[in-house]
């Protein structure tokens, strides 16, 4: 992607032309690396997103509805304190760097006019958002999304309380000041074996690989090394581009892949790629189109990943617990032996006198009777040793009952976690993940986050489809929806489907009491149940189906857990419903 210095300059110029004099109405921080400013421009409110996400760092207008945390982060609170009601004075770049600076005019605690700044450094994985205040003509850092201390960088630290310094300058030339003679001389002295596009990257400031390759393409030297490239043609392409930059003639342009997917973007047309391209009215529209869905997908992926990590931790804990219980149950296998020894010692008390290390008694339970050598505690009498073995027996017998119960609970928990994992695979938006996390809060796997008074978690809808014959089928996305569909939503004569012996959605097929659905309806509903399950990648999957009236939820059972009777089993290949 070509978010280079010139692209940053173009974006800053466009934002400045729209937002100069705008008033800040609201400040949000949807995630750790994103700031959202609501700017009042005349009678219109525009949302400006400032992102330092490594994969989607940008500054532009947005129309997306981000889900904000219930409790604002500290940086968000700091920005609200200083910027609420502030006016945007100017938007520009910090020197010749990929850093966009927004200057605000506001008032301090005493009512005196002051300046505040937000600097968005768009530098890939080193992207950062810095909030600073005026300190004798310098910018003093007040807050930062990614603090950089001495352990991270010895060259440049970015910490609250420090004076902001621009990134260290590179030993390259300003392309806007280049002359014809200087260009030709430098190109002729450039290593002949290197690619021609590397000349721009190695020599001049602010050139991304995308723009460098485009200039080489315009000079008719795609894929050629420096010695095979005509410097005159290359300079003409370079000079024309720089003239457009000086005159602020920019073209928001997105290059598309062969499949129509976004591949590159720039401030000038990209012609060296084989796919088509598309012009946009503004850079904000371009960046929103390129990053909008990508950023939302990335945020959803991260949220799902965090929940999956939680589930994996819980599963490891339960697996370890089951291993410990198995060892305890193995030890409990000696319980019957201790009972036998206690009985044999008790039956032979008349022959055992004094204190000894062993007792040789006859096992009258075996046929024929045989001699058994039983270890004794020398400090105890024979009757006390018998009582000791009885006590061990009773202790192990109780432990076996409790351990068996604990093992059963642990296995049930593991099955429940599998259903949650299956639900995560069906998540399509942040609200879906939030609903699953709310379920995990209720079941004790997550702590309940602090909520703003009156704020309720968003509820999502199940998935609605139709068979090829027009019959409605409804699929639950998570255990909460599964319980709702199976116990409250569905009528008793509807048909209920679920993958056999696995985790997946509860699927409801609507049906009246006197109706007899077509076999194709049953097949497609069963295929949907197999598709929305952990058996999606398998074939010939067993799916149970029955009337809803035969589906019951045991009291106190885990979310999504039901019992059903009077069922049939179909074997189908998973397929997503088309209707």
C-alpha cells in the first residue's frame, strides 16, 4: 500500500479543506489503536477516524458504526477533557514524514486559550497516535496509544511528559527540489544491476514501492534494471508526477486484483498491475473502501481469537483435571483390597498377638483358601491395623464417588465448550461475539465487564433461510439463540434438527400440525444442521430430527443442552442453505 509521505500530504490537504474551523462534539476510542472524533462542520457532523492499527493505519472520514467499550479508556477520557468543544485550526504533516498533525484551539482549566495536537504516525507496525500540548513553542506529550521507552527504542522515545520529536530523518533527498541535471547524474551513478524502481526508494524521500514501480512503468521499463532504463523517459515521468504534487493535483485511485478485490491504492493512477482500477471522489472514500471491511474483519478476527484463546485455556484446564481424576480413580482401585485386609485381620484376631510387621492369614474368600501376607504397622495392635484398613477403604470409596462425579462434570463442561467453539465459527459481526461472551459471563468463564448504567448488551438475530420449496428454516448462531429457538420460539409441531453426537446449531423447520413436508425440505434442513456444526468439513454426516414437542431442556443444564426422543436420523452432506 502506498501510504507514503506524498499520500499523507494529500490526505492532510483534503481533510484541512473540509475540517478547518470544525468543532469537536464527541470523542470515542473504539479500540486501543483507534480514535474517533465527531466534528461539527456547519450543520453537518463528520466522523474522523484516526487509526494506528498496523494493518489498517489511516486518517479519514468514516461512516462505519464502531462498537465502543462500556468504560472509556484513560486516553479517551484525557482527549475528552481537553478537546470537547475545541476547534480544528489546521491539518498538515510533520515535516516530510508520514505523520499527520491536527492542531486544535481550546482552553485550559483556567480558561486561557491554548493549543493541543494529535499526531498520527502512519508507519505500518510502528504506527502510533500521540496527543500533545503546547509547551513554550514545543509539543509536550500528554498521552500516547503505544508508549515507546528505552527498552523498545534507543533512538527515539515516545512517553507522556517528554517533548515530541519527529522520527529520525533519513539521508535521502527531497524529490520536490530535484533538478534535471541532479536526477540524470544520480541515476547514471546508481548501481547498474539494481532494479530501476529501487532508484526512487533509495534516493528520494516519500516514495513507496507502488509509486516507484508506476514511474518505471510509465517510462516503459517494467522489470528492467537501471542500466536497461532510459534516464530521459524516467525523468519525464518523475517530473510530471512532482509537478502534480506541487499543484496539489491528486487522483484517489485504487488498483484492483484480477478478482476485483482491492490490491493497492495511491494518489495517482496505477497502471502497472494487470487488474482494473477505480477512481474515487475523495481520499476518505478511497481509504474507507480499502480498509473499511478489512478493518472490521480484522477487529472481528481479533475478538474471536481472544475468545478462542479463553476457550482453549479452559479446555486445557479441564483436560488436566480429568487426568488428575483418572489417577485418583486408579488409586481408588485399591479400596476393595483394603476392605479385604481389614476383614481378614478381624477374622484372625484370635491368632494375632503382640505387634508385628506382617500378618499371615488365610483368605477364606478364595477357593481354595490361600495364605495372604498383610503389612502391619508395628506401633498398632492387630485390631487397630484392621480399623486403619477399614478407614482407608471408606476414604477411597468416598473419593471414588466424588471423583466420578467430578469427571462427569468435567466431561460435560468440555462438551459445552465445544458448542461454544462451534458458535464462534458462525460469528459474522462484533455483536455475535459479544453475545457469546455474555453467555460465557453467565456460565462463569468470564468476568462481567463494567457496564454503563442503563446500557444493555445488543441482541442478535438467528439466521433465517428458505428451502428450495419455500419452507422457512431458522438456525441458531450460539447457545443462547439455540435455547430460545428450541424452548420458546418454535411451535410444538415444528421440526427440530441437530447434528448427531456433535456441537452445532439447533435448526427449526416451520411446519403446521396437519402438514407433511416434502422429503427435499427435510434433506435441506438436515444439510443446514450439518453445515452449521463442527462436522462441516465431513461428508455423510448423521443428523437427528424430531418434532419440537419431543425436545426438552433439563432444569439447570448448560446453555444449548437439550434432550430429545422419538427421533429419526438422516445422513447428508453439509450444505449452506441458498434461500
